[in-house]
C-alpha cells in the first residue's frame, strides 16, 4: 500500500512540476465503458444478468517538443468502478520517453512488447478485457523497471527491444519485436527470453481490403498456447464481425457481433460468445468512451 501511495505522489509531482518548468503540452487520455451481460450455461443449468464496467483507465501524457526530438511522459491508472477497491486504482503505466526521427527510448513501467504488438493490433472484442483475445492469457500486459528501444527502418518497418532492469532477478528478462506496416495491413512478430524455459513466440497479422479486414493472433511455446481469428466488415459507420478462438487451457470459442460509432469517441457494441466445450454462451451490450 505504501508503494502505491509513493507512486501516486511521484505521479502528482511530475504532473504539476514538469509542465510548469518545461512548459509542456499536457493531454488527458482514458477509456470508460459500461455494459450488461446475460450468461447461460447448460452444464450447471444456470443463467444470470450482470452489470459490468471492464477495462477502464485514465491518464495524462505530457509532451515537450524540442528542435529535433520529443520528450514525453505518460501516466495511466486502471480502475474498476464496481469493485470493492474501486478507490484504489492500479498504476498500469508510468514512463518517460525520448523520441527521435529514427529511434525512440522509454523507461519506467509500460506495456510489454507482446501487449503492444499483438494485443493492441489484433484485439477486437469490447465486452472482454484486452480485446477478448484467447492468446492474451499467455501475455504479461505490463512490465515494471523496463527500458525499451525502438528503431525505424524506413516508413513501414520497425524493431523494438525491451529489458526489465530488476535487481532482484538474476536472470535477464528481455524481449524483441518486429513490425511491418503497409496500407494493406500489418504483420508483427515477438520473441521473449524465458529463463529456464523455452522461448515464447507471438505473431499478429491484419489484412485490410476495402471494407473487409481479417486479423489473427498466435502464441507459441513448445506448443500452441492460443490463437484468435476475426473477419469483419465496415458499412455506414458500423462494423460486423465473426471470429473463432482457441486456447490449450480454455478450449474453443466462437464470437460474433456489431460495433457502431455513435460519435467520434463513443462506440456502442453488442456481442455474442459461444463456448461449445462448456455448452455455455454470453450476450453483452454496452458502450465505450475513449478520449
């Protein structure tokens, strides 16, 4: 608990002092969503309704524009309004960065490379945390005391390396990622060094053709851990999709739904999930506000 308050204090000091000293531009960021869900399970013959508020966070990003580079600081706090500890938010990210035209450097608590290059690109469900990806169950979302270096190779190719500088961990914890991006989609590959175990591999692919897009995510460590495939189509501000996911621990899952943009920052959604292994299904509808 003391560590949490020390982190909050340092965040507050940074937010108040840095803008005054460096005259930086400060931008609020965040996401808020609320939904209702109906659950049905044939195995236990149970049904039920639930009011849920998943995947909420708020934060600030401070940016100082220099002659040939950019200095930035980001703080992001996650919270669950309906949880018992709703007044104790979790520090998800708190890092400083320095961006040049061909490389960028960041240090602090930030997303893992798999979260950045797999989940953020391939996630598509809004009613579940982290885009509802089955593959995300095998991905650590955030890393503390981390340093990330990203280099650009032209307009469409980038490489990243990230290492945790934890003095209490004798083994080096590091990961690598590569991203190729074009007007027709993206492809990314990640590699994580796991002490005393086999390496953890990840891949993401997104292909776009007009109003139709196909995306997928895959995690592998000696065997398939989990994968997700999604086919979607845009029409008049609405997006309909159908997807299939599989996990070595949680089995198979089908999903379909529709997302509709009510405003530039507000999206409503209705999603249906079917888990054939458990003979269960779930229907969720709600809205998501991002800023």
